[in-house]
C-alpha cells in the first residue's frame, strides 16, 4: 500500500499523486504544469495502460490537463469526479487540445521559416475526446465502492464549481487506512459557490498551500472597490481589461458586475458594456447555471428563486468568433473586457493586452493568482516592456491588483480546514511555491503540533507502516524539459508496451508478424 508524490511538490501546478494499493494502480489528478518549472517531476512508475482509474479533484487544467496524454498512452480506465467537474472537463480538455494544436501550428510556421522541425502538440482533440469518454460523474457526499478494498467520497472543497476534496479508504491485509486529498481548498465567502465543507477524520492528509503564508485582504465591499477602478478608467476614456480564468473567476466577476450595474455604482457610465471574450468562459457560464442547485451558495440561490440569472445583465456582450474578438478593440467606447487565460500565458487575452497595455488611459486588473514566470506575474511586478506576438509593447496602462477574490483559502482558511481533521498521523504539504510550502509545513509542526512534511517529487509513503522516504530535489536545467513531440513518443512507447504485454494469446503467426513490424520500425530509425 504505497503512495508516490509526482507533481505540484514544492511547485504550484501539475498536481499528480500515484497510489498502488489493493491490487490497483491509480492516480489522484494528472495536471499540466504551467509557468516555468523549478523541479523535475518523477515519472509515474507504471505505464498509462496499467493505470486502473483516476480520481479527479476538479477541472482546472493544472489538475486535469494531462488526462488526454494519459489516454494517448493507452489508458482506458474510468476517471471518477463530481458531476459538475465532468461537465467542465468536457469543455476544458477540448479547449486545451485546441490551444495546443493552434500554438503548435503557429510555432511550426515560425520554425519552418528558420529551417527547423515542426512543433508537435502534446496531444490533440482525439486524445481529449477519448479522455472525456472516460469521465464517470458522482454526487457530492456519497460513498462509492471503486473496487474491492477501495472506497471514495467527494466533499465540496468550495474552490470551483464541482471542486472536491477526496476521502479515500483503502483496506488491505485486514488493515484500513484513510487518506484525504484536499484538492484546492476554496476561499470563504466567495460569490456563487458554497464555502468549503470540512472532513472529520483521517490517517493521512495531502493538502495544498498556495497561500500558506498570506492572509487575504478582501475589501469590505468588493463590488464598490471594483466600481472605483471602472469609474476612474472610464473617466479617462480607457478600457478595463481583466485577465480571468474562463471557469470560475469569470463567472464571479460577472456576479460583481451585475451588482455594480444594479446599484448604479459607476456614476456617469451606468450603461458601460462588458465583453466576455472567451468561448470557453461562455460555455462554462451555461454549465454554472445547470449545476446551480448542487453548487450555488444561499445568496446566489436567492437570485435563482426570483427567476434572476445572477451572472447575466443588460450590457453583457459575448464574443465567440475571432472576428467578434478583433472588433472589440476597434470600438472606442470605454468598456470592460474579460478574457482568458487568467495568467496571460495563452488565448485571446494576449491580443487585448497588445491593444491596451500601451495606452495610459486603460487599466489592467488582476483578480487571481499569478504563478511565477508567467506574463501575468511580470505585469504585477511592474515590468515596463513585454513582448507579444514578436512585438515589444510598452506598459503604460495602469496595472492594479484587486485582492480578495482568490479561489484559494489563505493561511487562516488552510488552518481551519486541516484543524477539523482528527486522528492524523502525518500531513503532506504540496501545491505551493517552494518557500511557501516549507514555511507552511513549519507552521503546522510548530504552531499546530502536526507531523508535517513538504515532499519533493519522487517521495514515497508506505501507508501501512507510515514510513516516509523523501527525495532530494532535482532542479530543471534549460535543456532538461523534453519537447512535446518527445513526450508523445514516450506515450506511444507505453502504448506499444501494453499491446505486446497483452499479445500472449495470439498465434505464432500473428506474434511473428508483430515482431517483424516492430523490428522493421526499429531498423528504419537506426539506419
């Protein structure tokens, strides 16, 4: 009964944990790394085809984004998650595949002009569709028998529509261990969705630490604080550009903007238009409404009970096509532009920054976490010039950070979550920048009396004995990160290995033909 830490260890993105228990191999999350990596991740210690199932905490790409690559490598098991997470993953994984295909095509055109090889996407839309078909939705709070000796329950984590903490019971050799995976723990008093629900007991906890050293400074009236930013920008004749995660943060911002319009908080500009320029965000907003009864908080449900959609209002305009997106910046009327991605690393937001960053009358408002080494973090830290689509752009717009609308719990919220769990033997801290994870771990040890560790990727826990073997960190070098083409090749090798291992029942003639085909392929690339 072993647990291996794979991703988001001393880093914020790329969440993944591998377990081998009760005769099964399975993962908790399989997320994509975003921003610049600091540490090398250990490989999942078995081929994708040997993974029996996946437990998914929520739909964000840093938790779900590599599931199509898993499928491409030969995984065809079930991916267990909440109903809303399954709905969101269906659009987010397709969107991720489209972005990768688009960017690889764009980079390939540039490479061709330089006489270089094409750039391959990490996975394509067919891989995404395959992973989506593996999704198995469940309701909150029901105990599910996954297989003999393995039970699971999804508990609302209050981070995103459908987000969950996972309670996992493993019984092997007459002994039972309960492990809790926090997923991303939500901030209390968020608009729309419920506060985090707490867990009573566990033997081991694996918990996030994104804001483990900070307390959120939420304005007393968030709608009023946002309205003040809008008014001073509109008075200058500028646009307000909000880089926003398409799923979760965009819907929260629409909720606040509805309040601002309802209360006429932007004097002199009451009819200001709001553009949502993200097809993914538009689809996600519809999913929010479909899951309102299972995920909305009391205040949002009061709107619903009156027949009011809490994320729609007069003046809301949706840009779906590329032409609609481009037209936004040729309209000189002061406006709000909400666009993805939230960290400014991809998507349509980069076009809006190109058109607005150089204009001193405009404002860029950051309303979410910005990972290290992302364009969003650079802008927050005061960079004076940025490069967008090969062009250097001066940063003359006002750049402001509106704190408090974080989807992650702060230090007090993390303490409250872990403080509810009794019987803990050990706590493992992940999903945080390296220094933050270490500091929060020290806090758990010294201030809360818990046996806490911040593992590096590759560390292993024996769940029966409690023995924990940490590993030394392996730092990423400039040339260490493999290309997407190489990662696809490794996935293909895993798939080929699975085919060979399952071929024992074939006839000698069929086996010989398979062996010759593989030999010819090897010879081709050796010559």
